């Protein structure tokens, strides 16, 4: 069944490419946890496996599912975390290379670029990547080797035109890497839009159950750069564990069901909150008034994702008070799980964060949409008394 053109990605993912265990005929693949493998009599490894640090069958199987979902010709690689995956993309560059990245992006990676990346001899320029004029101006011809974008971007949910960014990057001799964590391959396939590498914090909606920390990369071309990333994972030991890979593969089986349901819920919730008297602004690309709506409608399918932010009237105090009163939503970091989460993001990111202090970030789960709105509505009213 593996990548059979007769079947849709939804079907292939639901059956994890349909592999049947040859020993037991089980429809669920076993977890391979071995760290070492028997050599052949001629001292070779005809099985293709040598040691657990660079390779593992369970991990290969999960990577194959993700590569299918992203239509990644060069395949996919799983890492021990989203940060491990993302930083490998930058570590594969050469000292002296220049990077362009978004001003608003996942805060931990932005912090790494502004601090640790310098130790690798890398220079980074931050700009508003959704503004193509700014993106062009930030590129240093001959020196810029990587353009990194995040769309939708966390936590303001701006939208960058992937195809246009790819054209700009390639014209300057740079690669385009896309953090597509909050879109997932259900809504966006960056490689088909011209990106060279796509990254996922697989902890989030790819897994969807808040019980795995994982990262993933997928690439369109098996070139020297992709081989360098493979070597980094192998030599630095950043591979995901087999049990985590097994759980991730379980999560990807239901990805389409969850992602489409969560996107519908988010769209409905965003529409209702946009009319709420205690909400100053809703940041969600599915809303027609969102500045990036037209681009999102062009490059996203089956919805606009499960993430949004609201800016609360009454400022920071009212926002924090709202989050303090929730019952259904859970006050917790992370996103993309089946449970809905809420977070006062500026408090988490700390000094230097571009996040407004009146902003609450919402991750929409699979609960009843009316229950979710009722919870937020009651808390917003209490916070404004």
C-alpha cells in the first residue's frame, strides 16, 4: 500500500502506509527498540541497520508517513525535539553565512538565532517576512544562504506567501525553510509551493496528544545540504526515540480528522469572539479582515489552522484575569493537542517579546465548540467586572 497512487494521503496516513508485521500479521507495526544489530559472516550488515543512534525501523516508518504527507521527495527526518530539528537546519550552514528570519516567530528559536547562532559564525537579520519588500531588502546577495519563515507565525498568526518567498530566496541563491508547525501538512504543503525544507515541532498537531516531544524535517531534494543535515543528526545523536516515533505515527493516523475538526472549531470560535464586547481584536487568518487572509486562502486548504490569539479589552490585567478563570481551556504551554489550551504569551516570552501584553494565545482542541465559547465568554465577562 506504501505511497500507492490509488489512495489519498488521508487514507495512507490512516493506515500508516498499510505495513503489516511479517511475523505476527499485526495491523499495528511493532516498536523496534534494539540498539545494536548482528553482523553478517562477512562482517557486513545486510539488514541495513548498524546501531540505534543513527537509525531505527520504527523511526523509519514514521518518517515515511510524514514524507508522504509532505510529498517530500528526499524523505523526512525525525529529531528529539522541534528545536533539535530547527537548529540542525542552521547548523548545516557554513560560518559566515547570513540568515533572514521573521521578527515574530517561535520565541525559543528566535532567542537561539540571536545568541547561540552567533557562536556558529552565523549572522541573522530579522524582518517582517509577510512584507515581501522587507524580505527582499533584508537579503544580502551572495551572503544570504537561508531564508527561514514561519506561517502562520506564532503568536500573531501573520501569513507569509511561501511561493513568493521561495522565488525571492532562490533568486538570491538562498534556500527557503518553512516552519509549518501550525499549518500541518493537512493545510499547507510548503515543498509543493517552492520551499526547500519544511520543519515541524511534531510535539504539536502532528502527534496531537500532548505526550510526545519530537521534531521533524522534510526536504524536496536529496542534495549536499540535506545530506549535511542527516550527518548532523547522526553525529550529534539528535534522533527521536523509537517509542516516541511509535506514538507519533499513532498520532499521524488521525491527523486529518483532528486538523480539519480543530480548524472548523477555530474558525467558528474566531468569528464569535470577533463580535465579543470584551475582545478588542482576534488574530486568525481565516477571518476576512485578517491582513494575510487572501494569501492564506491561496496557500492553505481544508481550513486555516487551529491557532488564534485574542487581544482583550482592558489590557494586560484583564487578559491575565481571563486566563485565570478558565475551566475547559487549560492554562498551559504548547499547542495542537486534543485539549484546548490558553496562555498569556507575553508573560512566557519575557523581556524583548514582540507579543502584546493584552494578548491571549488559544489552541483549539476537539471539545464541543459551544462549550469552548461558553467558557471564554464567562471568563471575559468576569474579568471585566
